[in-house]
C-alpha cells in the first residue's frame, strides 16, 4: 500500500512527502481516516530517505530488504483525518547506528501540527 502522493525533498537524513487522505485508505470511515494512519505515513516517509541512501550508495539494483518498524511514541493532535486534506510528513533520522535508525516525524497540514511519531527501524 502506497500512501505517499509526492516526494517534496529527500537526502540521506531527511525526507518530506505530501499525501491526501483517500476513501480507499486503510481505516477510512464515512468522514475521514483514523489518525493511526499517521504512523504509516511516517514509516513510508522514513523509508524514502533510508531507501534513497541505499540507492545512492549501492545503486538501484541493490538489496531492497524492508525495515522492521517499532513505534516508540505516537502523539495525535486530531481525532480524524478528513478526506482530501493535504498532509506534509517530515521524517528525520535522529539516530543511526549500523542497520538501526530512530526516526522522528512530524505531520502537518499547513502550519497545523497533526501528529508526532517516533519510529525505530531495523534492517535485518
């Protein structure tokens, strides 16, 4: 499932993406999407910068193993994500050691903070 609509910026430490909630998304109800979806948006955005770094260092044909993801902390500032609301996700590697990453993410609509998520990633 791909939720990211557009990659706005990426480097080896940070990625910024843009998405719009859709009725076909997991956890969608009649009026919008559960804020739990912010965890997946944060994880996919984290995958952008960490995948980009792999491609940059090892090439596009390199091993594309996924990451095991744990949620260290998630704080939601809204009860529901309305459909078609543009959400900007910014994920930043705040700790990197070998194949372990801790990623801090903020998800916004314009200047309004929707959620903060801290993920721990491990690539086996």
